[in-house]
């Protein structure tokens, strides 16, 4: 039986239940998670080859690397799993209200992703969360197709224009909730509401619905906890929330206040923290109802539902969480149920803003290998380094003596300094020898990839986020080389040399024309990466490929192949008029030198294709 080397990448850990390696040694997607039937797995290598054959942008161009493969079936399964988890917890724990969530658009603003989620969540009144004016405009447009009553939660710092637009959305019949991040935003809401009422007259009868963001004392450890707790970036402490309630009550507007929101940070590591945060927030919610008489309806528990990027199910790492969706939902439902029962308050509608956990799994980045070159070793061989260590060891500093007629103290101090210097030199040589011996036995190969780290996996560069990575094919063949991934930008940071499970290299295969294209997938990458992408060296975003299962024999359909931004489009973002500043200038110079017939097709192709390397033939790896 052919061996499956997928275990080298822990695909059964982070990949469950959406990814596996099939009998052909190819990475495959299980589009319906645990409901995927035998034979429904989608072969990723086959998808890549078919995408390359599929015309893009209405048949005008050809697909290029890098590319993102999207699986909307996986996106639907993630959302269905979230709703099933809360429904199960509510039924089993005797909770008397319901769950109604929203997707935070900032996680992935792509049109297809946002529209898919609204469509997939229609029956559950699934809504959207916006944190800026552009996101609010997207949300208003997309929620016209949502089930009436779906939440439009408006977070983030707000000016008068943002609030006026949010109020207009409510006047149009959307269930818009303006969440106050600062006390002074309430004055803007009141002012803009009065102005809008004056403009609309008797045409529309509506009032604002507002929420308040609580700054909880519950915190999470690690990178994502840096903006949580009482020193957090957003929200109000409990006493200031009650001050807002008092102001609303004095103005006869307390009935506007319906929602309490909190967010303790992304990637909450354990359910203990989930429970404690929900319990603390529920206490503030109950106080607003019991003491201030607020007609509250909804507790928005924010984001934080984490993703197990490294497959360890650990609560002590920024790359993993020690629970699943079901445990997360049960912790929230139980915490709120108990607090409300103790305070005698009706159970609120539960909302979450789970974005990372919804979007991560449905998308993978496909990187094309261009070459693999062995990393050069230090000039000194292991024998030469050992000789240097032995020579230095024979020159051990002598005993302490009085220095220049000084006392014993000065002599001891001088001897200690010499010992320290000698020890440091020995340590450095020993470290170099160890590295050389390991390097001789396990040489490292730099795999040059058709990639910009800054455009495709910016979180790796920015916060050292690790994504599971593995070859797409040849996984029934032992990957005998230790590789790092080097991008094609002119930047020394453009290198991936940290991988899940603490590895500094990735097991990879030799390249060569006889093997065809060699592709590495960066998985669980559907959250944040496209939004955070930058244009270093004017490299841009990838080709986008949407893939749907057709339900039989591993069959799939390429729904769309959209070429990434062309060089012309990227240049234009830098405020160039491409025709006037680039094309016409080059044309004038080329005609002057009588080379325009040669230059013109080259310039046209350069402007109308993606900035990445195109139709590149990788040379054979020399081992």
C-alpha cells in the first residue's frame, strides 16, 4: 500500500474535517465537512489544472499564479455548524431566547464571500457588522437580500456622516443598531436623528436603536489580548455605560437602548475565558434592565471564536484554541442563562461576530514554485570549527594576579572578564559547529515562490501568524528536502522560515520538468489576508477561483476565475494616469529610437497581466 505523507504536515489536526490527502497523493477538500460523502472529495491539483485552462474575466485573459481557491460549500458548512451549535446548546440548556449572529465584514470584504454568507444564513436571519463607512455601504446593499430583521451592527469610531448613513439605513427598513464606542457618539446620534426627521417629515416613522460596547475586565493572554481589559482600545467601563443609560432616561430616550456589546479579543484560547467574559457582560446587561429600566433585547458577544491553525487544540498558543464551536456556544449560553436566572432577567437574544472561524477554512492560497537552491553553508567546515574550538580550549585564561600593582580585587575582576570573553568565544564556535553539522546532514533549500509575502500572507510578516502549508501533490512520495519559501519581492523580510509545530523548514520535493508544476498551498487563509494585503514592489492580489462541488465522483465546477489586479491597475493606485504618464511617454521614446514595433506588444502585455512571474519553467533541483 502506498504511504501517505500528509501526516508530516499534521493535516489530520488542523485539516479536520475539511482537508485530507487522497489515494493519488493529492491534497483534497471535503466541501461539506463531516457530511461529505465518499467520492465527494475535491482534488486540489485537478482544480488548479482546470483553473489554468479556464478563461478569465469574460474570456479576455489567462489565469496566473498566485491564486486563491474559494470553496463556498465549506463557507456554508462553517455557518451551518455555528447555527447548529447554538441551537443545540439553547435546546439542551433550557435557554428561552434564540441566537442571531452577524459576520464582521472586515474579516473578508470580498463581494462573493459577503453575499454568500447573507444567502447561506437567510433562514437564521444572519446579518452583517460594519466598522467603517465603506463597510456600512456594503452591508446596506447586501442586507437588502437578507431576511427582514437581520442585524446590521454598526461598530467602530463614528462621525456624523457614518451615523447619518446608519440612521438612513434604519429609515429604509433595515434592523440597524448603532453601537456606541464613546459617550459623545450619543450626542451625534441625537443630533443626526433630529436632522433626518426634519428632512423626512411624515414620510417615514422610525427611531434609532443603539447599543453600547462594554470594556470588560476579563482579558485574554498573548498577542490578541493587548487591546482588551480596562485599558482596551474600544468601549466604556460599566459605570460609564450606566451614565449613558441615565442620560437616555433623562431625555426620554431609554427605549432606544437595546443591545450590549463586548469583545475581549480575537482567538480566545479557552472556554473558561469565553464563559467568564459572557458572565461579566451578562451582569452589566442585567443591571441595565433591573436598575435603569432599559428595554434590552440583545447581548452581542463579539468575536473571538478561534481557529486551530496548528492542529494542536492548545490553549497556550496564539496559533490554536482548546475547544470547538460546540463548546464555545455552550459556554456562552450557560454563562448568560445562569447570570440572568440569578438576576431574574429574561434571556436576551444572543449574537456573535464570529468572522475568523467562519471565513478561514473556505479559502486557500496556491503558490507556484519557481526554483529550489541549496542554502550555502558557512565557509568553515565542521573539522575546521572543531580545530578552532580545541585551539581556543588550550588557551584557557590563567589564574588571577594583581593587575599593575593593584590589589587582589582588581586581579579577580580582570580574570573574570577574561573568562567571560573566552566563554563567549567558545559558545559562538560551538553554536556554529552545531549548525554546520546539522546543515551537512540536512541541507536547507530555498524554494523561490511566485509570491509576495506582503500581499498574500501579510499576517505572517506583521504579527508572525503561522498558516498550515503543504504541497498539493506527490504526497505518496517522501518529501526529501527541507525547504524555506522565498518570495520575489526585493525585501529580506520576504521569506517564510517558520511553520506550524515549531518547524523552521517545510518538507518538500525536488523540482524538475519531468514532474510538472509544483504547488504549495497556504491553508486556513480566508480571514483578513486579502484585506490587509499591501502593494510592496507593486505586486498585487491573486487570481480568484470559485469552486463548487457538483456532488458526485469528486466532481466540481469552476464557477468563476477572476484575474488579480493587472500591472496597469496597480500602477493607477499610485495616482499615475497610466495612459498619459506611462504608455504615451514610453511610446514617444520608443518611436524616437525606432523600436516601437518591438516595444509596443511587450508594454501592452506588461500592463495587462498580473505583476507576478508568468509562464515560468522551473529548473531541475540540484541535490
